[in-house]
C-alpha cells in the first residue's frame, strides 16, 4: 500500500546549538527556535500529519509519500518538492547520549563497502554525510543528516539537486525543522525504528479501496 498526500496548504549538542531557546511566559517548557521538537516541548500549532511517532507539518507544495503494509504500519516516509526529496526515519536512543555520530560512521562504512563514495561534511545540521551511489539510472547523490533529541534520533536523506546544494532545500527544510517526535514512554532497544502508522481514517479508506478488512 502506498499513500500519497499533497500538502497544498499550509547529535544532542548539535540540536541544542541549532535550536536556540526562545523565552516563554509561565512555567511552560521553553520553546525552541528550530526543531525537530520533542512532543514535550513548546512549538507552533501549525497543522501536522500525525503518523504516530512523527508529526509532519503541512507545508505548501510538499507531497508526503508513505509506503505502508495492509495493517497501516509504515515502512517508508518520503517528502517530495519538485525534483528534490527527503526520506525520514526516527529511531530510539539512550537517555544519556546521542547516537548520530555512531550511526553516521556505520552508514559511511556500509557505503564504502558497496563501492560508493562517502565524505563527512560540516553542514547546517552539524556533521553530515555526502555520498554518491550507483543506480540503474546512473550515479545518484545523497546527503545524510541526523538530529539527536531526548531519547530519539531523526535521520534525513536528501535526494536530487538538494543533495549537493543545500540552498535548494526550501520547504523540505521547513518540514524537517517543524517535525514533532512522539517518542512514547516504553523502553525500546537503541536504534530501533519508532513505530509509524497511517492515521486511522486513511488506513480504513485504503483498506476499503483494496477490499481488505478494516483495522479493529
């Protein structure tokens, strides 16, 4: 099952450096200038698509493409704007430290084993990984970014012209910076993907269209 929605409307230290606290009144948790945000933090109230562990802001001209199984469990989330795309993943992390440094090195080693080129670059989100992989359509550039949050890590993979020119990210960066992560309180193994699900009404519509039983 592939769900696609057109949005016609509308490392922990690294994250702290990017997301400058903005003073709030009262006892509320201080809001952050940039996300991704934890569900416990203060953030804007723009419309977001609730996919469970990830809430994705509705940004004009950004299409949300979701690949899910018949039960509505999501395997892949990709945001598309023009010729550019951003694949998103969110993973469990320990309370005491971020995991992007370690994950990034593992990705780099895996790319090198597969014969791809990979270079670490200091980018907008801290240390990034720029790679070029071989595909049936020819060489493809990828840019891996990671943001460590409280007990979670968001990984993004930019594809298209934006992979080599970050200034082209435009609305995709708005989506990434506006993400809200709902980690939940359950204990989870480090690096386990956090659960993503289609909204109930969307899963039911897709099941009806496919002639499958609805979720109970």
